C-alpha cells in the first residue's frame, strides 16, 4: 500500500482526537477533593484522631474554633469521612484543585460557638441531622430535638431528672 492510499484512508476516517467534553466520568466512589461542612462540624476531633499523616488539625478558642486540612499531607485514605459522626466530611466526585503554592493547599474553616439556651455556656450544638440519626428522634418531635441542642451538661441534667422522676413514679405506683 503506498503512502497516498494510507493518507487518503486516514483523511476519510472520523477524527479520533478526544476533547474535554468526552472525558471519562469519575467512578461513583472516587475520592476527590475532601469537603468539610462547618455547619455540620462539632470539632469533636475524631477526624484528627484517625488521620495517620496528621493532615487535619483543630484549634479550640474561647468563642470559636478552627478546623484545618492540609491537602498536601492527605493520602485520601477516607478514614476521616468514615469516622466523622456528623457527616461533616465527604469526598467530591472531582479531583482536588491544582494550587499554585503549598500554603494554598491548606483549608481553614472557622466554627462559631453558641450559647447553650439553658445555662449560657459556650458550646457547639449537635446538628439536627445528627440528633435524628444518633438518637432516632423524628424531625417533628421539636421538644426532644430542643433538649439535644443544649450543652452536654444540661442534657445530662435533664436526662437524670427525667430518670429520677420516672423511678419515683414507679415507686409511688407500688
Ligand atoms: S470528625 Fe467531623 S465533626 Fe468531628 S471534628 Fe472532624 S469534621 Fe468535625
Ligand atoms: S482522607 Fe485520610 S489522610 Fe486525608 S485527611 Fe482524611 S484521614 Fe487524613
């Protein structure tokens, strides 16, 4: 086959060049950019504890705390996502952005504390979604949800008072 035949055959075939539009889709469980939702985060520290390369750090101040993530240290093992009790962490279905400098790889998210509606202590309330998930509380049971939005000490007090009154109620029935 001479060169002219090959050339002619190639010219009559459709282009095999790939464009950005026909790139292959990311797999469903792709571990892309690590996303952190500060509204769901309670600064519990579980992600710090399970992260072997120490890519996540937490600082707790008087009225706010900081959750920081160093993308340059992350191995995308997924343990932080797995162990976060409030589902504040997830992987995006796209790759992490390419950054110009090492410092741009670090994400800082500030989390404001709130005052406990009962005692006024500064604290981070549990997200409603977490309350429902952990305590099997229905969204429409607002009084119960309100109890779980208190600080830990007030929650414990209310629960022990409820327990005491139920025990004394049982004794009175006897
Ligand atoms: S495990 Fe989740 S809730 Fe706890 S500090 Fe990390 S991101 Fe926040
Ligand atoms: S994916 Fe793994 S390495 Fe990356 S921040 Fe989470 S626990 Fe650390």
